[in-house]
C-alpha cells in the first residue's frame, strides 16, 4: 500500500465517504486490492505509468459488487447491488484539451459503452 492510498482512505474516513472514484492509479491490470482492511480498491490500467482509473469502496459496499468492467485505461464501471437497488459507479479520466481528436472520440465511445 502506498502513502497516497493511506492519505485518501484517511480522508474518506474523516469525511464519511463510502465510495470514491480515482484517476491516475498507475497500476497495470484489472484487479482489486484491500487498503487498510476497511476499504477495497478496484482498478483498471493498461500502461502502468499513466491514465489508470479506479473506485475505492468501503468494505461493506465491496461485498455488494456484482460486476467490474474495465473498458479502457480511462473508463471503468463498477456495478453494485445495495438494498435491492443497482448502482453503477463510473470512473472516467477525460482527455486533456490538447489531446488528439481521435483520443477524445474514443473516450466518448467508451463512456457510451458503460452508460
């Protein structure tokens, strides 16, 4: 676990945040990691150096995860069922202003796939 992950989970506890979408995770692959025992990070990244996305859930909600879908290194969807209600948490890392139009179009295509 990194110091940054500890800082984020400390903030989540202080502010009583149960779910948080994060970008630039810099981890490669589609995996889940426990953070401090109370939180679980679901992440998806292709490069391992940039653009990865993730969703951090409090432990009680991580047990409700039905599906995790990494669409690209900039878009992922975590589907949860909480008290009979389906919740889609979409973590997205939008391209910067100076990026190529092709990259922007791919991003919006990926968003359309999960919405």
